[in-house]
C-alpha cells in the first residue's frame, strides 16, 4: 500500500476495473468529488473525497501510481473510460521516431558549410599553344 496525498493506493489489486471519479453532491456552490475503486460487477469502494480544485490531479496521479485505468462515473451510475488504456499502459498518438525521410533531398551535414560550385555565365577560353609531347 502506498500513499499519495491523503489517498492510499493498493498495489496489485486484481479484480478491480479501475479508479473512478464521480460527483459526490451537486448541492451548494462548491462541488465535491469522490475517487472510488470500482469492480466490473458494480461494487465500489470510496478511497477519497476531494474538492473540485484537486480532483482531476489526484485522480490522474492515483491512476499513474497504481497502474489502473481511469474511469468516469456519471450521475446515473454509468462508468466509461475517457482515455484508451491497456492495463497500466496509456495509449496515445503515434510518434514517428525516424525523421530522416523528411531530410532526404538535402545535402549531407558536413557539406552544408561548403559552397557549391557555380559555373560562370560565360566560360573563360584560354587560347594559345597546346602542350603536347
């Protein structure tokens, strides 16, 4: 078990679907949220009650520390996953690692500082005797 702020995180918690963020009460001007461990069969354990300023930061931090998926619970009890995730691995946009295809038509790096050869507008013709044996 590990603590992040006021929340205790269970390591290796099998049987739990993820960490859900839900609105505790909609009355008053200050909204209060609950973090809960939810199972696939409808069971849930409230692990923290936080105000609206710290709710999302603590929810994401708990998910990162435990490796469990992040879930949102609506007021009618429906649970959905806002971010695609496979176990502790969060899926995101694909990054291209090799950039050399973009630079294919350019000169090599060590030749960049050298000037390219240029032909004169009118070539110079040297007249005179040829050097022969």
